[in-house]
C-alpha cells in the first residue's frame, strides 16, 4: 500500500487541505503594528538685510511612536488597543520638553451584518468541511484498494487453498 501512488496522492490532499484550513484562520490571528520616527531638525532663517543682519537658528528633536494591537474573534468582535507617544524638545528657547501620550481601547461588535457568520468565518467553516470530505475520500480510496487486493488474491489463489480456508474458519459459503 505504501507504493500505491493513488493512496500517496490522497494523503497529500489531506495535508494540502489542512494547510488551506490553517491559512483561512489567518484573519483571526492577532496583529501588531508599530511605527517610530526620530526627527532632528536644524533650521536657519535669514531675515531681509537689516542693520546689523540677523540670523535665527532653531534646533529641535522630536520623537514620535505609535502602536496598535488588534484581535478579531470568530463571532465578529474586534478588540483593538492602540497607543501613541510624542516627545518635542526645542533647544533654542530653553523650553522644557513637551510630552504627549494617548491610549485607546476599542471594542467593535457587529449587531446585525457579519455577526456570528462573517465572510472570514464562512470561508473557515467551508474549508473545515472540505478537509473532512478529503479525509473521507482518502478512507474510501484506501478501503477500495484493500478490497481489490483481497479480491484479486482469492481470485488467483488455487481452489485447494480456498477450500482449506473455508474449513479453517468453519464457513461453507463461497469465496469470490
């Protein structure tokens, strides 16, 4: 049976469909998005010619970061946690650095459309049923191969061997 290509293909179909099922569950995996920016700026401004000429020089260092963690459940609920942090520092005016932060927690629950059975959930359920169908098809293929092997064995075995087998098991029915 290990050398039967049809059976090997059937088992590979199970592996393939199991991978498709895992892939269709991807939209329900948590996602993390993170961004960060460090901005250093040097600005020199020249005013129109005056007596004496003036130059303004500004240096600033800004740091911005934000992140979002999201998880969608199979019933359609979306949980989201996001946060931002900003740091501003201007060296010219001796102003203390400014900081701003924000944290947001969001729950989005569909009440009518996409509740319980959204598109992603339907695709996942469909792939699950297809996996079961492929498993049953493989079982049918293996069973048919075993039955064909046993039938061919008894068809080509000598009549004396068949009669001996009937006596050993105590049956009088014909073996085909």
